[in-house]
C-alpha cells in the first residue's frame, strides 16, 4: 500500500506549464514519523518525486488523466508501503491516474451511494430508536406493576442502557477504527436484537436492568460508526442532509412504533403480557436484519461493489476537497490526544450533554406525561404519533436550513426557542381536562429539540479530520449523549407526578445554558479559521481558500477559478488522503 503520509508531487508550473521547465518552491507537505503521524515540513523536489502531467479541463474527452497529485511514495527512502494508510491513497497510487469528475458523475455516484449505504443507515437507526423506546411504550401496558417496579426503579431501567453506552465509549473508539464497518455493524445489530428479545423473559427488576444494560452496551457504537461512515462516503456539503435522513427516522420510529404498540397491545395471551409481545416482535425484527446488513454493506468507496472500478476512482476524487480522507485501520494515539486537548471538543460535549438532558424528558417520560392527561393506554400510544411527525419534520427542516444558510450554530439556536416555550407551558399550565389541548401543544413543541442532535453531529463531522480523531470525538459525543440521558430522567422523580415541576424548572435552565455554549463554539471556529490562515501563510500558501467541499454542485479543483486568492493555480488537496487531522492539515477549513 502506498504511504499516504508521504505522498509528494511536483506542483504544476505557472499557466499550466510543465513544472520541469518552470519549477516552483513546494508548499509544506506531510512527512511521516515512525508513528505514522504526519508533520508539516518544507521539502524540495527530488529525483525520487515522479512527474506526471496536469489534469485537463472537464471538457476534454478523456475521462482520466495523469495526476498532478499522485507520485511515487516512499517511506523515508526505504521504499515500503504503509500498511495502515487511507485506502483511497492506495487506490490512487495503484491507478496512476487522476480522474475528471463531472456534475453528472457526482450525482450518479451520490445516488448509488444513497440507494445502498444511506438505506442501510436509515433502517438500522430506525431499529435502534424503535428498540430504545420500547421501555417507554411498554410502561403504559403495565410493565411497572407486572415486574414489581417501585420508586425510581423504572427511571433507572430507562437510564441503565445509557450507563452501558457511557462505559463502552473508550473501547468503541478503538473498535470503530480497527474493525471494518461491514463486520462491526451487523455484529452489534445482531447482539442488541438478541438483548431486546431477551427482555421478554425478564420478570423482575434485576432481569430488566440486565437486559437493558446489554441493549445499551451493543448500541453504544452505532451512532459514532454511522457518523464516520457518512464522513467517509459523502462530501461535506452532503453530510448534514444524510445525517438528518437517518436521524429523522427517530420521528418515523415514534409514529410507526406507536401504531405497532397499539396493535400489539390488543393481542391477548394467557402466556405473555402485552409488553413481552412487544419486546419479542421488535427484538426478532432486529435480529433478522443483521444478515441483510452483512450482505449489502461495503467498507468504503474504494471497495464499493455497487460502483464500477472507474466510478470508485471518481468517488474518491469527489471527496478530495473534504480534506477528511476515507478511513484508516490504524489507531493513532496522537490523534486521540489531540482530540482530548482541544477546547472545540469540550464545547461540543457541553452542547450534547445539555441537549440530551432535555431530550431524555420526552424519550423516557413522554408516554407517561400523555397518560397523565387522563387518556387510556391505547389512546396514549397513538398521541405520540403527531409528536413523531414533529420530530421528523424538524430534523429535515433544520438540516435543510443549515445547508442553505451554511451555519449550523444559528439554526441550532433557532430550534431551541420552541423547546423553551414548550417547557414553560408545561411548567405554567395545570393538569385538568380543560388544559388538555394546550398541554399537548406544549408537549409537541418539545419535539423541536430532536433537530438539535443531527445538527451537532453534522457540525462535529464537518470540523474533524483524521480517522482516529473522528472516532474519538464521536466517542465524546456519545458519552455526553449518554450522560445527558442518565441525568435527565433522574430530574423527574415519580413523587413529582403529574406536574414534574422541579424537573421542568431544571430543563429550562439547561436550555438557557445551551444558548451560551453554542455562541462560544461559533466564535471558537471563527478563531480557528483565522489561525489556519496564518498557518497557510507561514507555509508559503495564500491565506484564503475557497471551500469546494461545501458547494451545492460539485466543482473539481481544476475547474475552480479563484480557488485561492490571486489566481494561484497550484494543485491543492494532496493531504486529503494522508489521514491528517484538521489541526495538522493547513488546507482544512472549519465550518460554522
């Protein structure tokens, strides 16, 4: 495999001339140390650096051209390939070509990717939300009474899965990097499906805690893995809508789950309680899905069976401007340490923690709040369907707005306002029958908070590079999400029914704090972009770059007049598949 950390290329000469005739000083290029981590170093062209011609414009009839990026790669002169580099770098080095990608090519590859990869992500995330919500659905069918739950035991059953997720995050970080997605994803789906099926045999508090713990344990790597898969398959401009697509199944799971629970709850059996039937049906559906995932999922663009060999090259090329690579199986401790030391990480953690403290209110106690309004269990389950529709709509709308306005932070602030209004209404209104309509409106307003998590995830995804760093920051996200879902239910004590005043008051404070952290992160990312400009200037590059990864339509680097200030036409993106972090790569641009 070619060492992506050591790929060097002679830059093109002025006005497209042969660089051999018009040599230019090289900008900083990555050089690997013995640990495989790239550092910036100024390096002069040597005889070992192979020269190939510049790619022609897209109007040229040839689909492929000799790449100005690709060159003979050697590891410190020893001539051996790096065993754990980005497979995209290996594919490009093996082909010896840099392909031209048109907008038509871009749409075709994206469409094929959506039909396979995005469909899998949506289905599995739908199952995860369905399975995670099953305890809440079952509560209205006598789960607490039949299993002898008292006091805050029901609340702990809802929280113990998140405790398991929190505990597994350090291990999931390593597993996501080192185990191929095609192996890891179907394995965890099968295991959590078995855990949910096993909940049907739980007859007491201990049994419910044990099976719910296992369910959370096997789900722990799901969202981080999904996010990294999205980053490795899609352009940065496409990532928010794809993350929103699978995240929006949260709402669909609420709608469909409510309908299924309504139907399954009418099944009368002398051997099984209604909630046990629900556990069995949902669990077996998940178990049966795992072999289908194994059959259809591919590890990455470079090995996609649904793409032709030529389209695999085009698929890699269209991701170059991301500056995020397509994955690596080597766990790099320096990248993990960099993630630990960055303020950016902890601002994302704070956002996630606070948002999920609020989200847990509806996840765990939503059906109980509706039931407290005086409706029977069957009507209570159906009243969650409009709430699911709100979730579905808000997730898609907020991600579309973030894509259109190119600013996720502002949209995140905007969708928090209806949530604060809903919490205030639940706090101020009574619980009598005359308040049923406004209470339902208040509860549905809380659904706006579900637009927050996909925005935060896509915000993290767009501002992180380096495979180990991606996995580490997503472990931070999942840990904060789990912690929020542990803390949230504990704020709502059973003694506070049906008003839950202390919990609602605390939730209002949480969302006010969220406002402040989002604003701080926006300012931090603006500051980091200023530092990047200084870093580029210090390395002999122009300060300003145009972010081609965020354009609505695909623009190949060679097509982009004004990619950099002053019409500089040197090739950019040679670090894109070197598994460099966003901090190491001076061509990385942070998105707000």
